[in-house]
C-alpha cells in the first residue's frame, strides 16, 4: 500500500479551507451468568483506546472455553473497535470508497458469548477482512473503517450472525491534492443526467457534492501515527428541509440551504456554478456541525446523496436533497496496521 507522511490541521480548523473546493471533471452499511463462568463488561477508556483494545485482544486470544462470557452488546462494540484498531488507517485524501459485507457465525447462549468462541470469530473475521482488502483494486488504498453488528434473529437459538462491513478508501487519481472545481461546473439536478450541456452523464449535482466533500474531507492531526475510528455510526442522515436559509438575500430554492423543488423542476433545473458553490459550502458547514454528531464523533464520509420525496411537505410532488453520512470517534496510534 502506498502511504504518505502527511501532517494536517485538526478537523475543526479545516472547514474554512475546504469550502472553496469541489470537482472539475466527469470522473471524478439474556441469560444470567452461572457459577461456572463470569461475565466480562469492561468499559473502554476514552483517554487511551489503544491501551484498552490491546488489553482486550490479549484477554480474548488467551481465553479458554467455558472460562468467561461477554454480552452480545459488549462483544459487538469491542470486536468492531478492535478490528478498526487492527486495520483502520483513515487519514488520507479520498475520492473512492468501496463497501464489502462479510458474515461470520458465532456460538452463543442467550445474550452471552463465550470469550473463546468470540476469539474464533475474531480470527476468522481478521483473515476474511485481510483477504477482501487485498483484493480491492484501488491504486492507493487503506481501511477507512469496519463496522460490526450481531444479529440474534437466526433460526438456530445457539447461533448468531456477525455482520462486518469493510469500507476501503482510495484515491483514484493518484494525486495527494484534493480535486477542485471552477466556473465550468454546472450540473443537472438528479438522475445522473450530467452537466447542463449534456456531457458527463453518470453524475448530477447530488453525486458531485458527495464526491467533492469526500475528496476534500477534513483530515485530523496525528503526528507520527495513524488515525482509526471507533464506535462507528452509519445511520446519520438529514433532509434539506432540516436546514432553512438564514440569509434573507439568498433564495435559490424554496428557502433552504440545499436543493428542494417540485416535480416539474427536477427534470428541467440546471444548477449553475455560483449555486453549486453555495450548496457545497453549506454541505461542508453542516458536516462540521458537532450538534449533528453523537458525542465525540466527527464525520468520516458521506455515503450517499440523492433527491428524495419530502414527507414533511408532499410525498408525491416535492423533492428534497437527502444525505446519509457516517461518523466515528477518532483515535491516533503509533501501532502499524495489520496489512
């Protein structure tokens, strides 16, 4: 994997810098403990996640069958965080993200998992993630994050499915600098209809905003180390209706800071460069607003943007810019990744 030794300003300082950038070209997811075993319910230290996860890994891999159990909820959190510690290397410019879903079964007893069984699941997941990562065809790549979720709704009462999502980031244009856009950037509203002159079909203003944000994603200060995320949350989302315009002198579309419009507008509307810049600046400011994040989280990436029916107005006729994004707690470590 190609890496760079980069030093970046901390997240909160980056927003003012990035709001002038976007794209120039078309390329651009209970039972009580028994006397035979004890239940492990450790709480991670926010001040030293490395120390906690290294200790948990040592305990996990040395566990003997029947010696100790852990709750499904704690197992889900600790296993996901440990794999991010093992693999996560997120502090790079990114314009491509690939998502791979992996499943590994785990034996359980009600709401508890034997630590030795969890160790087997961890080892299987580790090997599967490494193999999947190595097969991702990006010119530059690293692991952005890994999510872990345990599904108890299986046909067998003694088995649970552990679902892992591997998010691999890359830089398709092989350039350490973010892509920028200029006055030639004007885009159709949706359905990947391209630019206003009919070129660049396959993108529209929603996909370009997503790509522009991810390509210019604010990076974190982590001197002589790598950044990995814990407690990943992939369920964050918002509608344009959540952000009404606050400047009385601007009224691009129905008084919102991102695009909204009626059915007759979505096919005919062309978003010119000044309006694209306006939407991009607003999107960056929204993503940097900590009030929209779980406590201690930052935005990792925007997963998808598109126009959706706005249920708050008229679900049949009114469309609103809709965004799904991912957050996590950033951590800095001097431990090398597992690949």
